[in-house]
């Protein structure tokens, strides 16, 4: 069920918010506010770390360097209960891009993501915390 509520904002802040909504392609303020609230709830989920959640790690590496192909395979087998899927694409003769999907409690999967991103030989690594969507 949808509920309505009023929000009071300074002119300038509302102008900036409207311009942001416009740039991001929102057709109305309500959907933008819903997303802000959902993001805040997901942040809280990650800070507490006790509920099951999901996240994605994206990495780029040269598979010839530092035994990277073997290292990434070993690491993913070591955490097979939390790594539920991965996608590997060969960008050229040397470079690979890999997307690794994690599922588990934030306090379990954050350290796995950190260890993947900080592995020697990873040229680019980024972790995106997400959600199971159950609580939002
Ligand atoms: Ni490859």
C-alpha cells in the first residue's frame, strides 16, 4: 500500500534535487526518494552485516602475470559457498575481465571481496554491495 507524506525543503536544496532527478532520468520525485531510502536501508544492512545479502566484484587482470588465472580459480574454489556465479571474458591476448557474484552475510562476503580486489596482479578492482531485495 502506498502512503503519502509531505517533505519541507529549502528552495535551493529542492532545485538541486530536481536537477539531479532530471539528470538521472527520474520522471518524478517519488521514485527518486524511494531509491534514496532503499540505498540508506541497504547501507544499514551492510553496516550491521548480519543479514544475507549480495554483492558483485569486477576485476581486470593480465592472466599471464603472477599466475593470476590459477590464483583466481583457487580463491573462488576456496569460497565456493559464498561465490555463487562468475563471468569471465577474454578482452585481448593478455587481459581478462571477471565479474564475481557473492552471496552471504555482509561480514562474510566483504572480506572475500576485499581479498579479490587487493590480489597482486589485479589492475582494476571494484566491489558493489547490493541486496537480496527481501527487506526493501
Ligand atoms: Ni581470460
